[in-house]
C-alpha cells in the first residue's frame, strides 16, 4: 500500500492514509482506457442529424420536360439529387451511436484511471470541504490555498452548496463517488478526493 498525506483546506498536513494498490496501483493499459472513454463519448452523442431523401423532399413527381429533343440531360422529376432542392443521397439519419463494454472492463478502467493519476502524483486527499453558504468566492479561496487550478473533486455524496459554488468557475468539477468515471478523471489535471469518499471508492471498485 502507498502512504499518502491528508491535508485540510488550508493546505496543512493533518494525517496520512494508505491507498490500496489493487485500486490506486494497478498497471495502466492505455488501449483499455481509450475504449472506455470512446464508449462514454459515444453515449453522449445525440445522433439527431437528419437529411431528406428524394422520397421526402417537396416537389412534383411529374416529368419536368420531354425525354428527347431539348438538348438537356434527361430528368424524371424535380426531386432528383442532382437538382437544386432535391433529395440527399446517403445523408445522415437519426441513429444511436452508443455501445457497451462489459461491466468488468469498465471497473478495471476506473482503477486504471485512478492509478494513472496516483502514479503521476496528481491525487490530493482532503479531510473535508465544507461550505456554509452558496459562495463562489469561498470555493475559489479554498482552491487558491490548495494551489490547484484544474481539478475534479470527488465527494461522498451530492453536496449542493459545493456544486453550486464551483459551477461558475472554469476548470473545476464536483462529482459524488457514484458519478466518477474514466473520462472526467483523465480530463482534469488534478484529482481531489475528500477522505470519506475513499471508503466508498474502495467498496465500489474492490476486485
């Protein structure tokens, strides 16, 4: 197990804690992480792009002019894709881009993401973060004390005061343990974990 320092919001050391090697010390497979991130981003795609085919565009089905003798290319109707205002050939239609990976792979991906942050010394354990009111200034002061400019903050459960106080500050995101994911862990430069969250993370990701 790796011994890690615990700090308070004033950036003072208040203790130490062991991080489980089975969660924070596994070998990282970049290909697996890529697959998990690709799955997450695919699920976020709307897939709502839509074009009209020649069967759906407005226009008469009548032959615009006679077949021969005009000097023009033959035409069957005004909805042809080669005409202005005609249908689109092989255009996009609404579709679902999402795909799934096995639950076991997703769990391994989370352990690898946490391990990659830990190996780069980009995990910071905080004993607690408590805000008495919805105040962005208070949140910014805490981040200034910790000297962190871009981070994901993991809390044990939804904390409305912390979430609302941080949402207008670019470069920060607050997530409860139940919402942590590979994409957000890798997106932010630093990972701040509030100490009570560790037990829930270990319970969720225990091999």
